[in-house]
C-alpha cells in the first residue's frame, strides 16, 4: 500500500480500485453532498471517478481500524496552478472528531515541504463546517465569489512563506 502521510490517527494513502464501493456509498449520502450538488445516485459515476480521478487525491483510513473515512486533496489550483488547493470529503459517521482538521494540517505541512507559496480552499458560503476547518488550520477568508456565476462561495488562503 502506498502510504503518503500519517497523522496521529489517520493514514493518507493512494486510492485502490476497491475504494470505488466506499466512495459510491459516501457520494450517495444526501447529507455529505448537501453543498456538493446533491447525492450521486449512480454508483458507476463514483467507480469511474476512482479510476480517472486527477492526481493529488488520497484516501484517509483510520489507523486504529484500517477503515476508510473519506478523501483529501492537495492539488494545483485550476486557475493558478502554482498554488495548491486543499479539499476534503468525509463520511457522516466520521464528522465532528477533528479528522478534517488533523489531515488538513498535515497537508499544509506537505505543501510547505514542496515549497508552495500558498494554499487555497473554497467552499459553499453556507458550508459552515468546512469553513470552520479552514479557519482552524489557520487559513484566512480572502474573498466571496459566485461559483459558476451563481453559487455564493467563500475563498480561504494561507501563506506558507
Ligand atoms: C466539512 C467536513 C470535511 C468537516 O469534517 P470534520 O472531520 O467533521 O471536521 P473537524 O471535526 O475537523 O472540524 C469541524 C468544525 O466545524 C464545526 N462545525 C461543523 N458543522 C458546523 C455547522 N453546521 N455550523 C458551525 N460549525 C460547524 C465543528 O464544530 C468543528 O469546529 P470546532 O472544533 O471548533 O467545534 C465534513 O463535515 C464533510 O465531509 N462534509 C461533507 C463534504 C463537504 O462538505 N466537504 C467540503 C466541501 S468544500
């Protein structure tokens, strides 16, 4: 298993084809997908995504159980690829235990090691849990914007220099 990074409680590792079923289950949960366009009802979409996802995504397993709880990404931002973009999606049963904060802090450390000047993250303006994670890891709210020209969204940044 290609382990990317470990934190106190989590292992971030490469995806495996078998993760498709887990990802499909997570993506079918309306609560998980509240701010992400709604639940994905066709599991095949998730299987296909696991096979073709862009680089920079890792599965998070709980070290104590070996069970996956979601994914994190740290990848070049689309508009400004020299900046890295942080993101995360976790199953509902894993929420509220500080896992997103813990793995995000580890990924900011990775970004620092890679020499990235800045990490950015965006979220639906109403996604208060996600915004709180960004704040807890030291990111600063830098802009409000309309995603796709219509969805009120917030942008956060942290300078790593
Ligand atoms: C957003 C998400 C990753 C957070 O994961 P998590 O492991 O629960 O996050 P943490 O436990 O590290 O921190 C969550 C913080 O947000 C707070 N929070 C959660 N929901 C909240 C809400 N509705 N309003 C205000 N604060 C909220 C928590 O209390 C906690 O803050 P605290 O430690 O100060 O109490 C998780 O809820 C998730 O996967 N949601 C669905 C997918 C998603 O929206 N991804 C982000 C897209 S931008």
